[in-house]
C-alpha cells in the first residue's frame, strides 16, 4: 500500500515473496510432488519470465533471448600485484555486467535474468534497497533480508559472471548498438571517476596546479573510449525462431505448433550456446588503443600486467611520480610529494592504474555501475603478507589492547609518515574476519592512544610492521622494544610467509545447462533421478517409484525423446555443430540451476569470511579466494584442507540439516548433478601475484584432466616444475557422504603432527622413498602398503597402533586415478602418495 509505482511494487514482491513464505511457514513446497527438487517458486519465477514473451497484447508470442558476454576476463583479473588489484579486476567485471542489464531489470522486472538469477543476488538486492530509500520507503522485512545477503551493506563480493542470459519483450531498437553504447559510456564514466579521485589526491597534497591535472587527464583518457574487455552480444528473435521450427515434421506429432511450443525455449537457449564460440575468445586490454605516446620507444612495461606501456611510475628510492610523455618519462610531482597508490619501483598502464584506484574511488564508481553510491568508505585490502600472517596480526592486535603507554612508540613511528597516514580515515577493512576482530577488540577500550595503536596495527600491511622487509624489520624492532618488551615469537605471535590462492570450477556446467549432465544416462534415468530423492528425509535417501509413477516416467520419456531425436536430426542437417543433449531444457530447469548457483556462492563467501579468507569471485560454480595457510584452529596447523572440504560439501549441501538442500533465506536444491574441482597454489607473499594466480589456474585445469574431474590439486614451489599433490574429492558410484573424506584423513595427519604423535619427518621420509614405493605399487599394492606402514611406524611416537588405521582408511578412500590425457608424469605415482604430498606442501606453507 505504501508503494504507488506498480513496477517498484513488483520488484518488492519479487524480492520478498519467497523468503517471507519460508520465514512464516518453515518450508517450501515442490512445484510437483512427483519432482521434489523443483520448488513452487522455481516454477513461479520461470512463469513470470515467460510472460515477457506472452503478454504482448497480440495473438502470438514475441520477444528476445539475449546472451551478453565480456571477453578477456582472465587477462584482466590475473594482472595483479596486490590483492586489491585482484579484487578490483573481478569486481569490475561483475559491476560492468550488472550495469549492462540493470536497465532491463528495472524496466521489465528481475525475472528477465535467467543466468545468473536475481534471487538472493547481492547486486539486485542492493539496487532495490537503495531504490526504496530513494523513494522514502523502508520495509523492515527487506532490511532484514539485506543484512543476510549484504553483510557489508553493499555488493562487495563479485558474484555476477561475465556472461549473462536474458529473456525480454520485443523491442524496436537495435539492441546490439544500444548495449555497445551503454558499455562504452559506462567505461568512460569510470575513467572520469578515477580522474576525479586522482585529482582529489593531488589537491590533498597541495598539488592542485592545472598542469598536473592535465597530465593525469591525458594519461587516463588514452583508454577512455577503449574498455578493457570486448563486449559480444548474441540475440535471437522468438518469432523468427518459431518460423524456423515450423519446418520440423513429426509423424507422431502432426501439430507443428504444439511441437514448437515444447521446443522453442530449448531451441533458443542451445542455439545461443551454438552461436557463442566454444572456447573463450582471447582478448587483451589495449589492443584498440592508440599508443602514439610510446613512439619514441622510451618507456617501461607495466609491472602489473607485464603487457602494456607504464604511463605512470614511481622510481625506486624516490618519493615522486613520473608520467610518460612523447619524449619519455617526466616528473609529475615534486620530490617528497606523491600519490600514495603507487609503490616504489612500480609502473602502471592506464588499465592497471584504474584498477589500483577503484577501492579508493568506490563511492564514485559504485554510483556509475550499481546505480547508487556506496558512501563514506575507503576500501582497505589485505596485502599478501597480511593473508600469510593474518593470525599473527590478530594476536598482535589483541595483545596491543592491553598496552597503555604508547607515546614513545608513536614518536619513533612518526619518522615513517606513510604508516601513520593509514591510521586515520573511514576505511572498510578486509578480510571480514579482521574487520570483526578489530571491532571486537576496540569496543571496550576507552583510551584513544590504545585505539590508535590497534588502528596502526590493523590498517598497516604486515610487510611494514613485522615481516622481513626493510620497513618491517625496523617497525618490528620498535614493537618488541617499545611496546611488548619481548620478542613476538615468545608471545606466541608468529608472522608467516605463505598464503593460498584457491580456484574452483563446477564440473560439466556447460553440459548441464544444455541438458547433457554426465550423471544421467538418458531421459528416463533423468526423471528417476529427480524422483528418487525424498524431500522429507533429505536428498540422498532413495525411494522406489510406485507403479503409476514408473508408468508416468516411461510415458514422459517416450513422448519427449521422440521430439528430441527428430529435432536433433533437423538442427544438425548440413553438418552444423550442435551440443549433445539428453533431454529438452526448460525455463524452470534453468531457474532452478541459477538459484542453486547463487546460494552456493553466498555459502562460499560466508565460509571464507569465517576463516579469515578473502573472496575475489564467487559465482556458485566458479570460485576464487585467498586464504591464510597457517591457521592453528581445531588443533591443526592449517584449516586449508578443511575449508576446501567444507566448500566442496557445501556445493552439494551435504552438511545441511536437509541433505542436498541449502538453507538460506529460503530452501534451495543444491547442484548435485556434477562435482567441483579445486586448484590451490601455496604462494610466498613476496612473489609476483600474477604468476601465482596463473599457477593456481594451471592446477585447477590439471584437476579437470582427471577422469571424473572433481579433484583437488595443490601446488607449491618456485620454478617450472612445482611440487604437486592430487586428492580426489569424490569417486563415481560411491556414497555421497564420502565426499572429501580423504581431506579429512589428511587433515587428521596434520593434527597428529602438531600434537606430537607423528614426527615432522613423516612426509619427508615418504618423499625420499617414493620411487621404491611407486615401483612396488605398479607390481603389488600390498608390498607398497607394507613399505608405507614401515615409514609411518618409524615416525610414530605413541605406543598404540592407530597409525595403521590411518593408512588403511586412506587406502580405502583413495582409488586409482585415471587421467583423460596420457603422458602425464603423475600417472606413475601411487594415488596414496599423491594425496600424502598435500601434508608436506601445507607443512612447507606454514613456515
């Protein structure tokens, strides 16, 4: 009743109806009791989406299906020297994609989004919340939902992929040109936003001369009309595709209109996939830029992306900036006055400079891309050293809360003005755990000096306060002598040097979207699989179909199978490529998948936040996050394997009160049609981040070459041949409760090493004897087991024989690993050893 605008009222209905129903009733009913994994709300949202095609006011349906794709994402995202660069590239992709579709969402409703969904989508809920505030409307129920979906108050975590599928009504304009203009205009506004923020910084340091501003404008505006990603738009017209389908002739179905209705959505979606290149188009930023400024050849390559000319740099040993002119680099600012976004020795191209400044320009950039600004904060991101030493930083922060005399320390620190500068301001801290710990520790403190000390520790990078850098060594000495009166290590504060980059990818997602999930043999098997999971007992509990249900399944299968086969013959005529399918996909099918992926993304974000992790991207199937390796919780050296185990099990909602269903603001079926693979890179905080991200990507891709995929590969070590560990997450045909059981066993070994039951030499002894053990395993696995038992026994300090149980359980859970491509050097390794190597990799990573 408060809302007079009909469109706005519909948005509120969309955002509230499902979570409020669940809140009031405690359950979500299925759309059809015969198919309990598909909820009534999946059906309602799919129906609402189809109204975009049917509510035309004419005698026939018409509308468009659109795929929007941003090419070149990996090149942009992995070009990073700092975690803020890594996040900014990923967030920029999500926010640009949202900016492209926001107008359609506002005009026609959130149900235009097929993949990804608007349901529980942080970008959509931020927009509707701000839209209501703009209209002076506050809805308590929506505020409560937003607190769960937007724990930081805004969509800080990128969850929108670079490819979006929409269903919209027919429009008279050229959509491709409209989207292209919107894309370039949005990017141009971002460049303007960054320019304004940089000139603000110049003004703050009294460097407001117009000549400085003009130089900044010149170097940024090189790319103002050239976005870093290539926009590709594919559009299918419903009327035109229906006309094409009228050419199918089926003896059993003479009514071609009926056949067309059954096939039209499937036909349009799978043909969009067919139109889109199978492989991601390679596109590098800067290929469409006029680099006239570099004609003299007197320039350096960007230290972040290692591809484009650095247009701005800060020479090593100096505190001034230089920018690229036609004749080479010239001074931008006087000595001792500099823009502090760029470190000594760094040089950045325009794109990497924009990424670097986005966290500090988030208010302006968010208004451009999200529709409403995120006000009053500067984002502070952890450094790689912070991620490696997060536990030490929290311990030091807690210890500092007890210190009352800090003046002498600050008098000494005043010699380092860059460090003090970071203490003041409205920064929003990351990761989330550091932010919450900071708020918790600061809450009961009255002395402003002590609060300043805690702010100093939490807001400065670990590299500058206690790690082995020139600045870190100086400040660490001050902390030990002036504050703690003791060595850090004697107080249990152990700065570490390694962190983990974790990449994950849902297996067979492309096949699942077009109706070819690998877990299903055929259409009849698909229907039985949907039926056999009992909603009351939780997914995974099998029940036999009754006779009438079996007959219904056979009838549905036979009916649709005939149409599917005839359609495939028709679409492949003339040798056209068409994806393999097992059943005809529907709007409800895609809305269910899309909803499952969004909920999985939110679960991943929550999990990372709980353990000091930092999410770079969470798309439900895809995941990129950074974690500390050393995290002595639950009596272990590290929670890394445990976090991966929980993430993988969350993907199938195996630890939910109702197995197979996520419980968030509603009940959501999990993505149980296929597994998920993980690539993990143990990286030194001082090594270039771009290369470490690439190594994590290679590990994830290698996991995809294992038969059945669904594996975890850890990588550690410098050089062309890093040390690798392979752990299968799940073996086909096994019980679902066994998912990541090996991770649990290996984590148990880590715990026993920390407790002193096993020697630290255990894994090193295994590695020394690996050639003998591998040779034995190729002849007789019983012999290789005995060799392994001998090593375990020699490194076990307790009097009991529980180490035997550990080996037997690991052997039981670790079967042969089959590689899809022959010639892999890991083929010769006994799978037990490949799994055990993970323990050694993590032990190396907690140094």
